[in-house]
């Protein structure tokens, strides 16, 4: 019986593969230019803000991918990271925390990826993995992902790329509302979302709230303990638009309680117990903006943003060490560590747009940022000697360390878009950054108060050619820059293992040079976007063994080679769109005594699928479907001490079905059947086993 089931499963799997492969061959057999699009699929040009100005995606010189509100809704994504996982060049990882996913871009870690919400930075000064995506995807209008260094326009953390999350604002009528409910069978996950919004005589508003409740994750090998999480997200926006002026204000409140799974193999004969949890992770923000447009033919726009943001994290790290003491037995050390990180960020932006000459569009901006971090570490250690009573002793040690640190950043940037003859456009940019950081106070006797300053210019140059119909060729040179965070410079961390990681106030900033060539082709039926890139990074910040633990240090260089590609072709009469996206990536780490190509990233990964969309009953009903496969080849990570971590190759097959119906198609329902063949796999750079076969059902309405 089991053998028959296995054969049937194999046949179905091969059939799905054949269908996907055949669908991708169809465009080559039916090439057409400007075939009229029918009622099946018709979309306008996507407008992005990657160059700090609104431009059609085809025009920008940088590599950028866009995920729209419609795509998020249809994918039934319950986190922002889920919605980004199929973008070429992007890898999603969660380490051991199911509710705190982050993204890597072109091999660069989450700490080297800048996360923005409405152009305003989520600053993270005490984290090994950078800022998490702390926002409910239901209230997102669009996500723009810039791949490669964007430090000229966006600053320090953008050495690897930028994730800019643009939220929904007002509506079209005085009173509108939307609501949705999501159920995920992989963890008995439930998400409820509701929003009221509208616009009246220039006034606009939106109030949104959501609750997320996820249990422990179910995998093909069983349920993973300590993978549950709860999230509450609230936001409000109020604004007013006049003919040439807009003002607005936002408040956001994101709270989460997240458990952390202890992967198999973490504990052993010495570290016998280990558990890390985040019982409180919050982000609160208040922001405002002012924008004036079409001021004159010479002075076209001014934009002013200001915001205050607080992020608060509470960590719990419990462990038990059983240390061999020879014939005497074992020394038992029970440690309970508690950390609270309370960070206030004050930020802003002033940008002016100019047309000094007919063929030039010039932007000049000033961006200040001020981070204030209060960190507290409490450690309770109970130590039991191996000797039997009455000679054995038990000692309890209580330690409490406080740190106050701050970082002030000032930057000015300039960018000129110069329209040249013969359909060429040259984009030149530069940024000067000044950073002043310091540890202003601590009671830790092993750490001294210290400070570090830096000043660094970075430059970029991009050239596009649009002289061929529907085709844009582009090239780009961009420099990256990343100043070390307060944790790396002054505080260190005790979380994530049995040994602490010590700070290093002598760290140098990371820098990189990035070179890129690409093309975009888009007509009404065919879309292609291909980019080849090379990145040369220096003074990488990593950790190395020292007496008593590890320490942050600059020892690594990184060279990255890669190609990213997406392609789709629409058969309008049938409503079918075969598509593919993928990444080829090679990455090399170099230091004085260690070089490796095994950096933990799959050389090949991507998605292949077939979409269907068709309107019925005078467009009152729209049905859609998406049959697709995700896959990544095996990867290996090699460390300087000779140890290796291997990640197996994997592939999953998935199906999404749904519809939008009613007047103006205001109601929708979708079900995603994920990992149809119940494969057990773990993504590279992660420790959590992914979900087995599961369904995500989402229904919603608007009025």
C-alpha cells in the first residue's frame, strides 16, 4: 500500500513538473509583439520611489522589485517576509524565531538591509540580524525592494539593499471600510484585520488594527515546540491635500510576544539546556510630513518628514552548563539572563527637488537621525559544586549591568538625473555622512566609556538607454557604507550561545563597490528583467574567538557575483501567464588566514509557475489561480575553525485558488495549498524546519 502511494505521489509530482515546464516553452512558440490585451489582465505602469522621486519602474537605473497590495492579498502572506520570499536576490530567514523573520539581499545579512516604513527608518542598534519587518502586511499598499548598495540615497544600513514599505492611506469616499480573516493550518494561525478610511474635500484618514495568534509550527516530522507568537498591530493616519500642498500624520503601535525554538543539536554533554524567548517586542512611532509641489518651473518640490520611534525588546535566555571536573564529577552552572533594550529614535528628512536646466532633475536632501539606547542585563547564576554533602556548596550570584549609548547621524545627499541625447539618461549621486557614537554610561567594570566618530562620502552613477521600443538597458556603479551599531562598538551581547560576544570600539565601517548591468523589456504580453552584478566589500564585521568568548572584529572581505532574472508571458485570450524568477549567486569570504566560497547561500534558487486570471459577468467576478514550484539547491557554510554547516536542496509545489466578486469586486476569497507533497526542508541560514503541507485560507470584504 505504501509503495503504491509512493508511486502515485511520484507520478503526480512529475506531472506537475511537466506542466510547469511546458507552460514556460509556450512563449517561445507563440512570440508576439504588442498583442492586444483582453479582459484577462491589464495593468498600468508601476510607479516607484527608489530614486527619492516618483518614477516608472522601467526608468530607474537600480535593481528594484515591487510587491503590490493585490499580490500580498492573493498570496495569503501572513508576514511581510512571506510576501518577499520569491523576489530574485532575496532570501528569507528566521533563525529560531518563527514570528521575527528577516530578509537577506544578494547574500548580505539582515543587518546590512535597511527597512523603511513610508520612507522612515526602523533603526536597530542592538541586534545580530538587523531590523525585523514589524508591520502587518494587511495594511501595506506596496513594497519596494532595492537590491544592491543604496547608501547614497538611504544611508548606512543600505549597503546590501532597502525594503521600503509603503502603507495604505485615505480612500475615495467619505466613509469606507475593509476587513479580512486568515486561517493557517500549519500552526492553527489566525489573523483578523479591520480598517476604516476615507476622503472628504481634501481630508483623508485611515484607522487600522489587526490581531495575529499563531500556535506551534507543524512540520512533516512533528510539531516544533516554542514556535508560537502573538502580534497586535494598530495604526492611524490623518492628512489633508490641497492643490499643491499635502500634510499628514501617522501613529503606529506594534506589539508581539514571540517564542524561540531550540534546534536539535544545540544542547549536548556540556550545554545541557538552552532556551531563548522574546516575551515583549514592541515598536511605537509618531510621524508627520509636509509636501509642496509645483512651486515654480525652477523649484518643483519640497518634502519634510519628521518622526519619533521607540523599539523595546525583552530577551530571556536560560541555560544550564554541566562542566566536567575530572574524577570529582561535574560542576553545574544554572544561568538566567534577562535583557531589556529600550531605544528611542528621532529622525527626519528635508528634500528639495529642482529643475536648474531643461534636461536636469536635481534633488538635494538633508537627513538627521538620533538614536538613544538604554540596555539592561540581569544575570542570576546558581552554581553547584560536584562534591557530595556536607562538602558540596551551592552559590548564587546576581549581577546587573546598565548601558546608555547614543548615535547621532547627519547626512546630506544630492542626485542629478540628466537627460542626454539619443535616449540616454545619466544619474549621478553623492552622499556625505557624519556619525558620532558613544557609550555615555555603564556600571560594567570590564567596559569603559568610549566614543567613535566617522565621516564618509559615497557616490553612485547610473546610465539608462531607452532608444529601443519597450526595452531599457541600464548600468550602475554604487558605493556602500555601513557604520557599526552600538552593540558591536560598546555593549556586546550574551544571547545566542553559552559564551558572550564582546564589543570592539576600534571597529572600522564596512564599505563596498557594486557594479551592475541589466535590461528591462515590457510590452502588453511579455515582461523580462535581468541583472548581472558584482560586489566587492571590505572590512566586514564578524566575530572571532577570544579568551572567554568571542569579539566583534573586522577580518573579512566579501566578493559576490550573481545574476537575477524574471520573465513572464501573457496569453490574453486564455488568461494564462507562465512565469519564472530565479537567482544565481556565488559569494567568497576572504581574511588573512581563511578563504572560502562556502558562505551558506544556495548557488541557484527560484520560482516557476503558471498563473490564471479571467473576468466574468461584466467584470463582477474575477477568478485567479497560481500553480508554482519553489526550489533551492544545496548550500554549505564553512567557518574559520574548520567546522561546516550543510543545508540540503529542496523544492515545494504549491497552488493558490481564489476569486474577487460583487460590485467593483469588493469581496474576495483565496486558499493557498502550500508544500503539496509534504516535503521536510530547512532554508539556508535558518534553523527552523519549514511547514509541511498546509492550507492558508483568507477571506475579506470592503465597502
